[in-house]
């Protein structure tokens, strides 16, 4: 699966080429604008190997728009893609950064000069979209809860196996004097542990568990 962030990246970023930050951001803005209008992304990734982006940057991108108009008609027949919108998107998602529209050109573009939605229309639109999105979000939450419930027993078993060993205080009190009076150990030697009390006794250098 393609990383989600790659779907919004300009091609020069994806290919680790030198880039102009503003032009790269305008490309990403074009992807977001397309998503807002069409309801889905224009392509998987801005790579000439991507089938849809290859169609988009070809000399005759009509097949690109025909595909998306069919997809839009399946989800919402009331949405129409105007010639002005196609022109704006073409100017934003050009593969060559020098061919992309500037901020001033975008502001003056005919599509940007169109009528704006009223507050009532925006409220109605967001209510409709919320009705679609909320069930999806709820299902995601349920899936995550189911996943956590399936993982919890395994975590509990792991915690039980990984719990520290409890050492009796009586055993430590009996064996500890033997350890504290042990002769000094040379630097190159290691001490092999013969009793659990040695682990709890401080000041033992170079302890080897082998």
C-alpha cells in the first residue's frame, strides 16, 4: 500500500529532486482541492508510472477526466466537473513545477471567481458528508477495540512470564554474610553465580551469568 503522505507530494519531492517550496505546496493543494470536489484522489501517486497520473500528464488527458467523471457519477450524479475546474487542476498538478500556476494566477482563475456557497448550503453539505463519514469512523473504532481485546490476553501472559523472581528475605539473610566476606576478586576474573543471593548483593564486580 502506498504511504498516504506520498499521495499528496509533488513529483520532485517524491524523486528527491531540488524543489521550490511554494510550487510543491501548490501541487499538494491541487490534490486536496480535487479530493474536496470529486470525493476521491486524482491518482495514487504523482509518478509517471502511475496509470492515472500518466494519463493526466499526457498530451491528451481526456481519458483521465473520463475515468473520474464516471467514478463521480457512481457516488453523486449531481456533481459536475466544469471545464474551468479541469483547467485549474491541470495548472496545479503539472509535472514540471515551472508550468504550475502561481498564487496570483490561481486567485484570478475563472473557477475561483465563481459563486460561493451560502452558509445554509455549507451547513447542509457538511451534514450530508458527516452522515457518510460517521459510520465509517464508528466502524474503525470498533475494529480497533476488537483488536485490543484480542491482544490483551497475550500481553497478560507475557507479563506473567516476565514478572521478576521473588527472593525470600530469610534466604538472603542466611546466605548474604557468606557473600560479603568473600575475598577480593582480580580484575580479569569473573564470578560465577552459585546462589540467588549473589544477584541481590551489592558491590560484586564483573559478574558473569555463564
